[in-house]
């Protein structure tokens, strides 16, 4: 009898890229729903717009490269990039900025380097930074959370703002937007207010900002789900949050009036999203477990430094990109010791 | 790499955990549903001459010769080698290349025997029942002459392993490997359940040869019956009082030599080194049984237990098979193929290799014939790009970074791959198994190793050619120099002669002139002095 020959191991493979991406997407959903709940339809519209753009861009590149389109779309990585971008940008961002950002992420940051697995930088964060630097006003126009919002907008009104740029009725941008909790803290501290004085501001909640802290909590939950499903390992999220928390703790001990608590830092801004969903992108992180700990800690420390003394209220994107640059070097210096080799390697 | 503890005869024994490894469904139940049997006398025996790692064997018989069961038919003079024997009596009908169970699928030299069905034994060497009264050299020689090799898959000559090199003869632990960590395979399990005494006897003989401080029989905890039987056998025997049955957790590849040594002793075999360097020798349970047969009964290695399993086989079972029996003759004895049969794998799923045809003889190291269905083992899927997810790094039992090795191999940077310790890869297949991009990493590493060895060989060839060319140039130069020197010497001699002649002539002329003057005489002796 004749048989086909294949190479060992002969096993049914338990993992797939698609499955890994799918777990991350599923884990992202509760936090995303909370974002829509607190910040309105804009988040959902951005997400649909971003995903559509991402798929279109991937399809375009695959067509240009003469490759099959479906398997590349179905690895879900572009969709995940689009989703991460959409939850990171303000809800009323003009449509063309979302399109520009996602197109930049997919076409230049990802595909120009060779596609999935070859990108040096995290695509979603590179796009975020491009827009933040180029369009600082639009990129920092955040809405107040639902419970503080005096002018909630419906779906049609939101569509009108995003695609037409027209606010409903006599509303002005100043009336619609509100500083984020991180902004509030930053401004307050620069006016020599103490942390406890600033905390009485209605925008601040238990740990971070009202609404924001719930979203962060749900991202944490999603992170736990990914750890359980082994879609990510603990190394990067724990070290990222750890780096941020330890920095905050040290300075808080030093001067509790001038430096807010660790919990504020962890539950504010994009810290939780960044630690579990963005920094964990394996492609642009170092390829050793030990290296990932240094990488995560670096991100956490940089976030604290930029938030506290830098020019921007939040810094996940900058920190991730900076550490992306350091990843190959970190990897080089943290290569594991091969079994049976003594005294060489770094273990 | 952490430590943990296990119970050993109501005592606590410390064990170590190597980093990496994978948990996979062991699929061992199906071949254990029927008791082990004995394969029928085959129509034809195809006995590969090369069933060991080392120097190739030369046939000792010719076509047409009658051979007896247990008669040596192939041998080599090399130290690292093992002879082969006729598995039954019959006639040699062919000596030539036939397909053999080798991953290259290249045919190898074989001796084909037509059995006469009489199964008549040759004169066997005397049993060494009281082996402790024999010289160790004689026992080692017996094991060598019996053609015993590592039967767990490595097929390294056992007698060599039992002769540790100078300076490595202080053996702390003799490990009898009954881990059998590959899925589907149950031949060692069955052997332990049914032939514990042979294993213990073999272990005792090897223990005597090595003078080991302890003998550890390691069995994975998914084989409770074997553990029970082996424990009883150890308790009952008087030959082996330093033996312990050590139950180790089921984790692939615990049965790999280096990993097993680490689990039991916490010692790491240095890169490129031998286990005896850390005072350990590992032997498979089947090998131990073969040693027992050879030493206590004088019987060479001519048969072994083979697991025939998978959903592609109607009645999966273990069979005692004469070496050289072809798979196509074995399969009908276990009910034949089902219509789900999709592949033919010699060995287990992790490290076995798939064969195109079932006209393949069973050799000394073939513990399993696996014919899976597509449900059990699907065909490979499309490869996607590496996303550097580190799953392969987490799974590698050797502490390698397969994703980086793959990167270098893919870009043909073999030297870089080598720097990343490519040659430490034991090809266990864990990385390929866990890869979400379905990259056949192990296959890349295998071919890279082969390419590297080829490169080394080419390099050596070049080196040799260069050396030869240099030697030739030197030789030619030397010859030329010698020639020149000779020529010069000749010339000088000629000149001297000429001058001597001239001087003589002059002298004669002067003498003839008969008017010698003191100053001209002085001049001529002076010039003569210069020439001399």
C-alpha cells in the first residue's frame, strides 16, 4: 500500500494565529462595550470605520502583491489593530482622521515592512502617535462620561459630527468636550493644587476617572481571560503595570500631595488597555520571556515619566514605540541559557 | 527549572523539572485493548545490514547460503558497531539494496532470507548465568556480539555505552528508561508488564558492568500497571538491591536521554558530551531485556515488541516480531488496514517518520508502526508568518529560541543558526507542535543541520585540497631547489675542475718555461685557495 509522506511531528496542532487573535478580540469586547456606554455612539462608529479601512487596506496590499486576500484578512490581525486604534482615539474624531490613521497603520507600519510578523512597531500605536502629533486638537477632544454629559448625542447626531463636522444646534466644541481625568490631574497639579483637592473634582472616581475606571476594570477582566486562554503570558502586562505602579508608589511616598496613588495611574488613561492589549503584541516585543519583563517594566516607567514630567497627559503610545525600538537589544542581552551550556548565556 | 518530590518506597525522592515540554493526548489505550501476541513466521525476511549508528556492516554470507536462527550474517570491525543475525533459519536469496525504515526513504543494503519454517537455532554461545564470575570484558563482548543497540530509537551500540571512556567510569546512576513518553507507543509498557524479570536481569547485568551506585527505573505515571509490576519485580529480586522504580510525571519528552537524566538527578549533560561525563548511563527497558537474553541465554537480538496502532489499523495490538519482517506482512495479522488509514509512520507521532510504502522491514529500533486516521493526525495546514509569540521558546526542552533559529535558517544564515545552538536541538518536535503559524520548525532545523554538515564537509574538502595544493607546490619548489642546488654544485665542480686544470696547465707551462718566480707562485695558490 502507498502512503503520502509528511515530516514529523505528526500531531494535530492545537494553536493557530487566528485563534490567538480571536481570543484577544473577544477579550477586548467588554471594555469596548463599556466605552460605548460611557462615551456614546462615536466609539462604535469609529470602530466600524476603522475595521472597514483596515480590511480594505489589507486587501489592496494583497492584491498588489498578487497574494490571496482571504487568509490574510482571516488571520484577524488587521481587524484587531483597527479595534485597538478605535478604542484609543476620541469618540468624535473626524472620519478622515480615523481612515488616515488606520491606513497609515496597515499600509506603512505593517505591510511596508512585510506584513504580519515583520513589523518593527506596533501599528495601532504608531498611527495614534502620528495623529496625536499632527492633529493635537482633534486627538485630545474627549467627551465627558455619560453620567457627567449634559449634551448626550444620538446616533444620527454623532454620525453628523463625525462625517459632517457639524455639532447639533447651538453647541460649541468647548461645551461638548471635557478634560480627561489625567488632564484634570495634570492641570490641577500644575496649579499647585494637592492630589486630594483635585480628587474632589466630579470627573474623578474611586481610583481613576468616573467611567474610565470601569472601562479599565473590564480591560483587566479581558486580560485575565486572555491569560486563562493562554493567548498572552503574564510577563508583559504584569511588568508594565508593575513598572508604572512602583514608580507611582515611590513618588507618592515621597510626596503624597504632588504625586497621585498607584491605583490612579493604573486605572486612568490607557494603562490597562496598553498593558494587556497593546504592549503584549508579540511581533514588536522582545523574543525572550526575561526580555519581555524588562520591556514591560520599561513601558510602565516611561508612561509614568511622560505622564508626570512630559508634555502629554498620557503616554502608552509613546512608551510602547520607544520600547519597540529597544526590543532587539533587550532580546540580545536576555537570551536564555541552552540546556547543557554552563557559564554562557544570561540565565 | 524547579524541584519536586515523589514517593519512592515510602520515602521521599527529589525530582527535577526541565523547562519546556508539552502535554499531548497519549493515545495509548487502543493498542492495549488486546494482549500482546507473537507475529507469524513471515514469508520473507529483509534484514538491513545497518541497524545501528556507527561503522557499516559487511555481509558474512552469500546468496544461496543456508543460515540458522541466531547466526551472525553481518559484521563490522569498527568499535562503534553492532552485528546483525538471521532471525530464523532459511536460505539467503538476495543481498542488495532494499527500502528500509529511514527518514531519507533511501534504500539500504539488506540480506533477504527465505525462511525454511523449521526455525532451527544455530549453536549459541554458552549462557553466562553466573555472570558475576565472568570477566567484564567477556560480558561486554557478548553484548556486542549479540548485536544489541539502543532499542528506544537511537540505535546506538549498547556495548559502547556500557564501556564509558577513561576518566568517566565512576557511574553514579544507571537509568533504565521506561518513560515511553511518545504518544501511541506501548511496546515498552507491554514489555514491563509481561517481562519484568528480563528487564530486571538485564539491569542487574549492566549494573554489574558499570558498578553503578544506584539503578533507577523511570516510568511515566500514565502506566500504572507497569509501575506496579516493576515495583514488585524489584522487591522480589535479589540481584539488584540498589534499584528503585521512580514514577515521573507524564510530560513529553521526559524519555529523551538528557531530559530524563535531569529529571532524576538534576544533572545536565554538557553540550556535545556523553551522559557518563556526569556519571550516568541510560538504557531503554527493551535494551535491558535484550541484554538479559544475550548474557543469560546466549541469544542474540533477533526479535522485538512492536506496537501496531492507529485508527488505520483494524485491531491495534503489540506483537513480538522477528527483525526483518516487513510491515506489509504484519498488518494483515492485526486485522489489516481500515479505510481511514491515511499515513504510515515508523515510530511515534512526535519523532517517527512517515514512509511511502509498507514494504519496510522492522529493525532493532522500530518500536511502533502507526497508521493514523486523518482525525487522529490531520494533514499539515498552510504555513503563515511567524508572529514571534514565544510558544516554541516556552515549549523547547533544550532552552533554545526556535523562532530565532528559524529566522536565521530561513534567511540561509547557517552560521547564525549555529551560534543560536542549532546543534543542541534534539528534534523532539515540541516547537512544531505548538506553533500557531504551523511552521514545521523541526524540519527546518533538520535540513539546516544537514546543510551545515554538508558545508563543513565542503569546507574540509576545500581545506584538504588547499593543503594538497600547498604540499604539491612545496614539493615542486623543493625539487626545483634541489635541482638548482645540484646544478650549481655541478657548475662549481666544473669550474673548479676547469680552474684546477687551468692552474695545472699554467703550472706546467711555468714549469715548462723553467723560470719559476716566487710572487707568481703565491698568486696562483691564492686563487686556488679562494675556489676551495
